[in-house]
C-alpha cells in the first residue's frame, strides 16, 4: 500500500514599507495585529543551537557532548550520532507525532485530539526513545508557533480572544501559564516568528536581548524597556535570524527570481547584501549562520551549496555541497536535515535511488573529507533493481526583460532491456507520456509577454511558473506487469501550486499500456458502484465528519460524488502486489488543505483479469 503524507502549506508574506533611515523611538499606539496562524514545519531544536551571551564556551561544550538527533522529513525514526560520526542508536517515535523539540533522548511533540478523547485541539506529549515511555503533558486549544526551550513548551494562542497571547507549559508538571508581559505587547504589535517559526520570547531575550515586533509597515525591537523602530529595507519577505548586533532578512530580488539575503546592522542602521541567490536558512550554530543556494543542471542533477557567515567577523564561506539526483524526490527533506556540530556537518545525501546519512568534517579553508555514516540507508528505492531514471530540465526567459519566467523539470523511468523484449517500446511510451504532460514547459524559446505590464511581476514568486514531474516508485507486480508511479507539482500563479500524481501500468509480455478498462472483469457501471461503495466506507471510518477530508458532509453525498466521477479513465488508481489504491487529487473529492485522499482496495474485493 502506498503511504505518504503531503503537507500542503500556504505561506503568506507581509510587505513592509519602511520610513526614515535611522533608529527611531516609537510612541505607544494601538495597532492591528497581523500574524499567521499556520502550523510550523518541525525540525530538531538542536539544529538551531546558539551559544548564550554569557559563558558561551560552556554551553557549546555541554551541548556537543550529547548525541545529536537526526530525522528525515516525516519519518518516525530518529538516529542519534556523536560529533565524530559514531552512531549512538536508532529509535522509533510515536506515529502520529509532530515534533516540537528534543532534550537529549526525550522528544517533545503534539498530536491532534482526533487520536485522543477530549475537546482540546492539541495534546502535548513527551517520549523517552530509550525506555519507550510516553507521557501526556497537557492539552491546549489552538496553539501555534510551538517550541521547546528551557524546560517548557512555548506557544501562541488567541485563547478564544482576538489577539495572540504567549503561553508556556512546564514539561514536568503540565502547568500552563500565560506570559502576561509579552501578551500585553502583542495586543498592539505582532511578534516576528519567521526564524524557523520557533523562537519564543524567552529564548530571544536570552540570546539576542530583545524580541522583534511588527505592524503593517514597520519592524520594531523590544528589550523590555523600550520599543524601537528599525529602518529595515522595503519588501521584506521574512526575518531569517537576529542577535545582539544584526537582523537578517530576505527580500525578493530581481535576480532570476531568487531571494536576496540581507544583514541589517542595528548599531549603524545600515544594510548589506549577504547573498543574491538565497534559497533558505538551514541552521544557526556556534555563532555561524548557514543558508543554501541552488544550482540546477540540464541532466536533472541539482547541487545545493551550503554557505555560512561568521556572526562575529561577518566573513562568509562554503561549508558543503549537497546534491539531488533524478529519482530521489525527497530532496527537500534531505536539505532540511543539514545539522552542524563542533567538527563538521551531518546531512542526508540523495544519490540515484539511495538516501544515506553523511558526515563532512570541517577543515581549514572549507569542507574536508565526507564519509557515509555506518547505518542503513534512510531510503533505498526498489526501482534501482529494474531500471534507471533520467531527467530533463529547461528554463524560459522573457524576451522583453530577460528574467526567468518558466522552469520545467521532468523525470522519466527507463526499464532495463533484459526484463522485456519490448523494453524499448515501453520506455518510448513512458517518455512520451511524461513529455506530453509538460509539453508547454518543454520549449526553450524566449517567452513573449501577453501584456505590456507583465514584466513588472517577472523575477518575483508570483511572476514565474513552474512544472515538476518526478518518479515516486517503479516496480514489477504479478510477475510481468510494470507499474510506474509519478508525483508532480505545477505552479501557474496565485497563492500556491497544484500537486498531482500519475500511475501507469504496462504488460512486459506485450509492451502495451494496460488500463482499468482492460483489467476490470465487469461493466463500467459495476466499477462505478464498487468505487463509490469503497469511498463511502472510507468516509464512515471517520468517527466525526469534521475530521473527514471530503467536501461532502454525509455518506450518501460522498457515495453520489464518487459514483459520478468513477469512469474507467477518470479514477486515479495505483497498483501494488496485493491490492490497488485510489489516489484522489486535491480538489477532486476534498479541499486543497486535505491533500491526497488514498483508499486501499484488496484484490479480493475487485475482479481483475490478470493474465
């Protein structure tokens, strides 16, 4: 059964138009609060270890004598390693957990109350990976921006009101308290939580001496004595990091649609460019800020250059180069694994169907030797046993302004010739299918704007469209059937793009593509009734319709909707050895936020004509 979790996050950026060119003290005034209630992505808190301003050496030494937790994406397994690359152990964590942070071998996380009894929306828990003991800490309602720090889980919540307030829960007693001092400030300003969406006020005060606030057009610093306006540039997308001397922000640049990373000097009120090809921040550790830049190649390989800035001297350098190869669609999860330690960097490497943990040692003048950590691969795709993956990458540039406006990446599976005398026919068909899906983007001719003012948006997120089609899996089932599963994402403007999937089945004995109309032993009417019944059963598996991913509010309505869309050529179906699965796309049966709706059907429950 094909399992996956697709997180569909909608990110809204605030454009801040600044006034003046120096630090200005601001008078107390009422302001509307603007803060996002989106849930954060979670990564191990140790990735972001920054020494305290006092006794920094002791902090670093203490932190690095403990094993470092490494996690890959949504996997429910954590690998603990020593700074020298020695594996301490691999441990499972609860299936439904969303990680908040780590403290040694204790994991703090939350789960939604769909898996628990009670009216609260989130249940905060701790789990000892060695003893496998789970403890419920407390329950909260509508918590956002959760983070673990100093023995507490910090979060923001409206608590039924209009404005966000800051709370913390003691992980030992479960007692929840409001941080009233910060809550009072948040009634007039919003808190800047862009830095990994996990910087609670106490941590910000401890490490930087202040917190960041903002309203509709300005950013401020609050040090518990005064609120001071900062003369940050216009068009800020997010705040990357801040400390006692600097505020790092990224803003949309005209350079090839990339973002620009800027450093704002608090004392001098000046701004300098750090990177014009900035893609994202990876970590802050031992007074070094790490970010990455992307370099795509026409053969489908992508290099991710990880750079650092010394936050004491502001010198920069390259730490390591990570890579993505065709057939490893989890590349984004691999980038997020980058974890610095005292003598090097840990990260997951995607290399032709296998993803492994790597450890690169620091050396004078840059990165040193890289070695694979002595543990099993994080992923090892089975398609390597029966074929390979090729890729095509193209870009289109505007004929008027010269900026990149379209980006196209397409992977296609190539079956080994010794597995079928019709391998070439099958490979030609797969190539044609993939190329036709992105035919519009495959052209490399200059883009001709349809409107005269269209160039105003070029070089920005909203002004560039993209198409990506990647291999999810390929395998042989039922002795002589090749099944190929593809993932895709298409962006044509707006708040977000559209993810999609594709499933293709070929008979190795004939070289022909096999459709559901060929396989199903019955009429299309019988097929529609079967699919609608299975979808209805899936809907009824949810005890509360509120947690159902469907548009429909009752079982009969779900049945009717599934029946109407259940023609042979309309239902997206993937095949495994023991059964098939319906793979409804976003918007097909439920809202975008519900993601894909997967429904498993055993071959015992459906009559198929396998040869």
